[in-house]
């Protein structure tokens, strides 16, 4: 017969853990004798048995007769998928916020997460991308040499830098809000995607910080924000579907931004401008990688989804047709930045550089679209429909 | 088949519990509803008068219902009780270092109890003292003289709830260690499960008290019907069939404090019947005779 000895330990100071552990090993109806020297042992044990669904047998050495109901709490429990393995194709809302692989007691409120199907959120590279993101977090206070001796940046070039930073902050804010919104509706069973989106939002928060700080460095007012630019970003915020939102933001928008950030870094008149854009571009590469891998993953599962993505690009293009698209002052600032001065020959050079930039942006978009599964001609067509605002 | 049940709203969770049970019982085809009472006395009167079909009664409410019904010739049907209502015990405890070694040492001392209408923390422990030859009397009666007198200091929290609110019981336990000597008591009364609870939560730190005396076993709440009807019978069947494995019911059963409903038994109320008579709480016909009891 099973027995447990509590020595002088009382059930009011943890003794019930030993009793419960021993009872757990029994089948209903089986008996556990409990010995110990605590003066209130019998009283405590009787009360504990009653509350725990067991029978107290008080004749002679006190004993617990295991009740039938106690284990029934776990009768309908199920594992929330496999902790080590790949996530399930469908995440059950009843799993709620339970860890992947946890044994989930039946009952409790269902989660109501909008994105609960693997193919609609997943990419096989998500775990590696999250690991890379976690390993690559940088501290804006120390990653940029804010105290670097300021080269004398000519006033007009400085104005151009401030305008570009003002524009970047606006775009980074859109890029922060969108993954945060997707995150709030994502079933946490897709843990790695949740973690990746969270780190993506944190990346954008740093980008907002460093671009703001660079914009304010020369003490002047910030640049302008155009209605057309904001209209373009608003269409991203309004995109209701996970994959199309991720596609428009990360594949087309952030993909285009990769070239833009490198361009600004290459033509930066000062060290800080070069540093902040280089650091941001490094993070953006991960955001783009997830967007591309996820869209490719879904398209591989369901070819017809390419049509949905195509429609999203066309719809956005139509919505923006009557807007100015890019803030003219941003475009002019890019030219001046590359030119380095107002000298006619320099401006010609700057103009060429920006034209080359747009060609590189287009080439990058076409390459990514082709990777996702679009035929070359369609990729060319869709790339051309991308917003003039870059993001 | 419709059934109206009365329950006492001793806590907000009572609404959650009976709303949940109502949904489940109706889904099983029983036209069930409930009403809430602010105290057990009115619920018992309404049960006996037939205003409700079923009452979820405290043990003291059962004693009164039985007496009222017997006088008026109303048949009552016990329906069910919780697994946790069977075989309780109350205890009288003193501080571990107390000079009080046996119940008779309590003569001339102060014993703290729960509310005036608490079976487990007042009526039954005081009956225990009487059975041990002591004469518990209210503090208002003045200091007890030499002899077997014991001064009772009541902690009247939730009067009318028949001790369902354990605040008074906890206050009585705390009074064992009151910093102010005038507020300190020599012994305190509580049910065994609260002895364990107060120990675990630290109200009575481990090793701080010694059990001086304990009552015989007794039973607690019981569900009682007025007469019998197919609806009442069906309610009894459905309650007894509630399964702790049912995810919709389990949170409600947890709130109500049971794993399963048991067939009712009436063998566990004799000690309380005796305690009620000794204290003059109700008369033989079930009228309230307790002095100063106003639920
Ligand atoms: Fe960014
Ligand atoms: Fe980004």
C-alpha cells in the first residue's frame, strides 16, 4: 500500500504537496497512508481531502482514498501542437495564449485571433530570421557616434538631409504600426512569426529615433510632410489581409527602401547620416527577407494567391493615381545630396544618380517578385505600378 | 417542468455560478430559473411558503426549514449536497504558548467566535464547550464570575449569511494575536478547512496555534425542495449528473467549491439541532428567537 511520511511538516506549510504527489500516482479508489508528527495532521488532512475530491479515512493511521473526480480536470485536455516540431496548419482558438506544446485544459475563453492558419502567416525561415534579429539588436546611444566632430555640412545640403530624415521618420512610423497591427491579430501558436514581428516593430522604433535625432542635430526645424506621401502610407495601413499587407510593406516598400537607404549612406555628407542609414538598412534586409519568404511560401501552397497579390498592387495604384505620390522636396533633396552642390555639372551628376537609383529600385522589385513566383513580364508590370513614394 | 431555486448572495460569484448553471440546465431541457436572497431567513420562509421550489440551504437554514415545515405540515424533499459538505469538524484553538492546556482551563477566559449565525464558527463550537461542562455567555453580560463561565466575543461579519462569509471567523483567529491586550482573546473557533486556510495564508503562522478541542463530524449545506414535482426530480438528476470533466461546468463547480454533487443525507445535522436548542437560536417551530439577531 502506498504511504508517505511528512515528518513534522504541516499541510499549512507545504505538506500537501507531498500528499498530492503521492496521490497522483494512484488510481481512483486506491489508498495512501499518511504519517507524520504535526499535531494537526488529521484535521488538516481531512479538510484537504474534502477540498481535493478525495475521501479521508481516519480510522487508525490516517489515509487518503483517491476520488474519481480529481483527475477529471484533465479529461478533455489536449496538446497545443508540438513544442519542438513545426507549427500546426491550423491553430485552435481554444489554445488561447498557451505555449506551443503545452497541455491545455479544456474550457476558458477562446482567443479570437484573426490569423490562425499557418500558410497565411508562416515562412520556414522565420525562426532563423528571428534568431538573427535577436542577435543584431543595436543600441542607438552607442551604435552611432553622435559626438563625431561635425564636418561643416553646407547649409543647403544640411537642409536636404533634414528633409530626407523628416520623410524617413514618417515612413518608419508606418513600418512600425503595420507589423504591430498584424501582431495583435496573430495566433501566438506561430511563435517565431510573432517574435519576428515584435522585433521588427522594435527595429522601426530605433529607426524613428535615430532619424529624428539626426534631423534635429543641426538645431533647425524639421522638413515637410506632403499629403501625397501620407496618402500613400495610409493605403498600407488600410490593407486588411496579413499577406497582402506584409507584401506591400515589406516586399515592395521596404525592398525599395533598401536601395534608398544605401543611396543616402553612399552620398551622406557626414558620418552620422551614413551610420544611421546603414544601420537601418541592415534591419530592413531582414524585414524584406521575411516578406519575400512568406509571400513565396503562400504562393507555393496556393498559386492562385499570386492573383490576390497582383490585385492588391493594382488596387493601391488606382487609389493613388490622383495623388502626387512622392513629396517633390524629397526628390529634390536626393538630387542635391548626390550632387553635393548647386553647380550645374554637379546637379547633372546628382540627377543621373537618382535616375540610376530608381532603376536599381525597379530591378530589385522585379527580382523579388520573380522569386515569389511571378513570371518576368508580370513582375515588370507590377514593379512599375509601385507607389512613387518608394514605401 | 419549471423549477425556481433560491440562493443567498453571500458573494458576487453567486451570480456567475447560477447564471452558468441556469444556462446548462436549460440546455438540458429543464425550464430553470433562480432568485437571490440577501439572507437565509427570508429564503427559508419563502421555501416553506412555496414561493420558491428549491432552496440552496446552509445547514442552519435546513434546521429552520425542517422545523417550520414540520409545524405547518409542509413536505420537504432533500435533493443533493456537495462532496465538500460532508464530514466537517470545527475546532477551538489557542496560542501555542498558552497556559490553557484543556477546555476546562478556558473558564473565566475569552473565546472568539464568528458571526452570531455561523454554524461552524459559533453555534457548534459553543455547543462543544457546553458539552465539556463550560457555560459560554455573551460579553455584554459582564465578566463571568468564578465557575465554569466563558466569555464569548463574537465577530459579527455578514450576519444573515449563516457563516458563509468567513470574515468574522478570520477576525476571531486574528484576535488571538491582537497587539492590544484589550483586543486579545484566549481561544478562537473555526472550521477545520479554515484552520488549514488561515495557516496557509499566514493569518495563523505555522506552529502558532494549538488545537484545544474539536467537535464531532457534521454536515454543511444541503439543497431542499418544497414537496416534489417532475421538475424538482429532474433538477436533482441533472445536478447529480454534472461531470467535473465538462469544461463548461468545471469553472462553475470550482467556484461553488465542489467536484461532484452527492445524494443528500440528513444524518449530519443532529449536532447543529442540539446547538440551536441550547443557544435558543430558533424555537421548536422554527421561529427566530436569538437575541439581537437581525439579518
Ligand atoms: Fe525601418
Ligand atoms: Fe522595416
